[in-house]
């Protein structure tokens, strides 16, 4: 009986020592694990001045419903990383910096904001609501990055847009929009400000183009 008790006591000591070794090992592992890199999240800033408001003031309100859909985009342009092309054919990202939303959502919302400021479309919605609409802005995001030229970054926003008549899904008009903006410096907040300026230029030009095409279509509904 005493031998059995001794064996049990020895087993308990072994288990206790094994548990202590495990705790020490885990503590050591935790001390060497890399700390997560802090990430700054950026909203897409508005431009210092938007042309859409001035263009739409006093203009006729078009009695149509327009839906703005988020642009389709490739893998690199579908996420939230802030992209940079430091040299030809090599895509990288700004370390520790993200956009607040995926790129197609950021640009779609900027376009909706520009249409709302312009005021010429009677009823406006996005693909978030999927409301009934007479026309739709469908597009493909081709560029939303900064690229280095002669040692300085230049922001590029490029969008291939189509104005689609919803009944019959007929393309009324299409156009490629591109804006380039030189940031004030190379720091991430300065580059982000450049994205705000360039995306607003694209959005304002798209609004002016789409409003003009819709106005042209109204008398005959672009039937021919």
C-alpha cells in the first residue's frame, strides 16, 4: 500500500513539473511572437473644390432614376490596401496604411456624392439598395494607385464607364475617365490627399458627361 502511495506521489510531481515546463514554454513563445503592425485607416478625402456643384446650379432637373453601381475590379484593385507602383511593372503597397473601404466602394460613393451635389438627377441610388432605375452607371476600375515619376509620386485614377438604359440593358454611351494628381509630398497623408483630388475630378467629369447624355436621350429615350 505504501508503495502505491509513493508511485501516485511521484506521478503527481511529474505532472506538476510538466505543467510548469509547459507554462514556461508558452510564456517564452509569447515573448518572441512579433507584435501586430499598427495600421492607419484612411477615408477618401474630398477635393478642395468640386466642380459638380457649380455645374449643376440652375440646371434642369432630369426626371429619371439613376443607379450608380460599384465598379468591377481586378484582384489588386478590389481590396483596401493603398497601392503604389515604385517602378515599372511592380505593384506594392504603403506599409501600415489601409483605406476605410474597398476601392470600388470608395469610388462609387464618391460618384454618388458628386451626383448628389450636382442635383440634376431627380432620383439617385446605388447598388446597395438595388432600387428600380431608368439608367445605370456601370464601370470598370482600371487604376487607383500612385506611381513614381522622376522620384516623385503621381496619383492615377482611371475608370471605364458606361451609361446603361435599364430596359433592355442597352449601352447608351461609354467613356474612359482618367485623372492624375501630384501630391504635395511623399508622406502617406499627402498621397491620400492626392487620391481625394484625382477621384473627385473623375467623379465630376463623369457626372457632367452622364447628365448630358441623359438629357440628350430624354426626348426620344435613346430608342434609335
